[in-house]
C-alpha cells in the first residue's frame, strides 16, 4: 500500500508548542478527540512527551482555529458540531479553493513543477478497497495542503488550511455513512493534473465542483 504523504503543512514543527499543536490538531480533525470532549492538558502533555506549557500554547492556537473552546472555571473542550457550519464553511471554500487551484496552475505553467503530477499518480494507483476511510481522508488533507502551497500565497494558505480542517472534521463525523469517500479522493487526480498542466480554468472549475460535491454528499446522509 502506498504510504500517505507525511507533510501536510508547509513546514515541519520547529518547537515543542508546534509539535503539540500539530499532534492535537490531528486528533481533533480525525476525531480521535470527538466534538464536545473535554481536553485534559496534563494527559496530552504526558502522551505527547512535552510539558504543559507547550500544550497550553497549542490549545490557544486551536481555539483561534475554532477546534477547541475554553470556558471560565469549566475548562477546554473540543468544539461541538453544528450542521449549519457546513453551509458557512462551504460558502468560503467554494470561493477560495478555486482561487488557490487557479493560482497554483498559473505558477505551475511558469515553473513546470512535477510535485502535483507525482501526487496525482500516487493517488491514481491507490487500491482504495484496501485503504481505510480515515486514511483516505489523510490523502484528502495531503492533496489540499499541496495545492495551497503551490498557490504561493501564505495568507491564502493559512485561511484555507483552517477551513479545510473544519470541513474534514465534519466529513469524518459522517465517514461511516458516506459511500463515496473513494470517489471524493479520486477526484483529486484530475484536479492535480490540471494544475500541473497549467490549465487554470479547468483547475478552477474542478476545485469548485469538488467543494460543492463534498457538501452535497454530506447533506445526502444527514
């Protein structure tokens, strides 16, 4: 089985707080920490092999990301899930994901980068019948992160990472009820190849369809 790309962000963690942030964020997105669960910072610190200070710094960042919420005298919790968030998140992503895909394609036309073409080939050769749905979602994350990086706009990348995290979290809530996770992930092959070929119009269109298709798939099983 082809390994899932490990680098989901533009850079590896450079501090203990960064390490804690990435690890806790992953657990929140993939629902190892479920919506509404209390966050035990002592247990997390011990589990991650870091002190409480890096964990607390990470939790402050995750609160800005809307993945955790803190209440005075009650503690910190994974944010709850409200299906109305789906429409709000999709509204933003339907505008910004195509922009990122377009910018990535425009840059690819100038630089002839092969990274996205190689990623497309890896996904195209996946035997999805043997890949756990949760691992398929990790591929989904990896593709989006690669496109955001390729767009070359760090501010756009930051915004899109935040909303892709929230979208993926919603997707994971319904993962066991979604019959088309493999189709959702395979859609990336054409998108990545359009970007790698420098076809900005096609990349824009495919990215928009992908985001709207994600929302429709979720609504079909609610």
